[in-house]
C-alpha cells in the first residue's frame, strides 16, 4: 500500500491546482469550471496522483488588457479529494493531514498578474501571486502562466509549493525512502470566466 504521507503531498498539489481552476471528471459538481490538471508526487521509489472533484470560483475579474487588475478567488471542497483508493483518501482527510471536519474548505486568491517576455510562439506569458489558505494557514506563492486563448480565456502554467508549510504530513526524511519531497511542482490548464468588458481600471 502506498505511503499516506507521500499521498498527502500529492493531494496538496491537487488542492492548489484545483484552486487555479482544475479538472473535468465524472462526478464533479456543476459549479466546477472546465479545465484539467497535471501533477506528480514522488519519493525515491514511487509516484502517485489524484484530484479534487468539487470546487468553485467565488469571485473573479478577468482583464486581458489590464492584467494587473485581474484576480480570481476559489473555494475547494477538501473532502472531495480522490486518489483512486478510498481507504487512503479517508486517511488523507483525517487530522494528521487535511483534517476536513475542522477545515472543510481551502481558498486561493490569484492576483498581482504581470506580463513578462513572450513564449516565443506569440502567446502571452504572465507571473502571478497565489494566496493559498489550507488548514487555516495562508501563504503567498509565486507562479506563472501562459494565455493560450482569449475566447474564452484559457491558461496553462505552473508553481511550486511546500506541503509542510501548510501542516500537511510530516517533513521529508532522507532516512525514509517513502517520504515525499516537500517541494511540489504543479502544472495546470484552465478555462476562466469571460473577461470583464469594462471593469474598474
């Protein structure tokens, strides 16, 4: 059976990416926007993956012409995590990990969007700040994304988070080959709400 601590890191990856507008899958709530995610949780001997099935955008302003005024706010149902093994999922929901009875939701605010150099193929590249709140702990993380299309806005990007900074699982140990790396890379692709045609500058 796979180590739950390693899966905690994977689940945290899911959480952050889903907060960025995550996966289309059977059983998702109708309020969950379209999109998909790619992530990998690794230790010395194995990999694992998973996703969150239910989340929603609670507020957003999309301004491709003025990215600095854009933001997206997301709420995630943490109990909807799914790694494909229910016994493992229940373990990840317990107080050692996400403690979903005490902290049923996680929140993310994506803001401070800034355009940088192009991707070399005509697409626009942006950096952003991701304010991530998990288990009542909030951290601001840097990341970036590429605008793939504007009708509707479609983005693809990445960021890195430290799972232990949010109190999820035990710290990585070089003496334990099943211990998951603390630094978790995330890649995502998402379709965002329609742009605000006017909005506040």
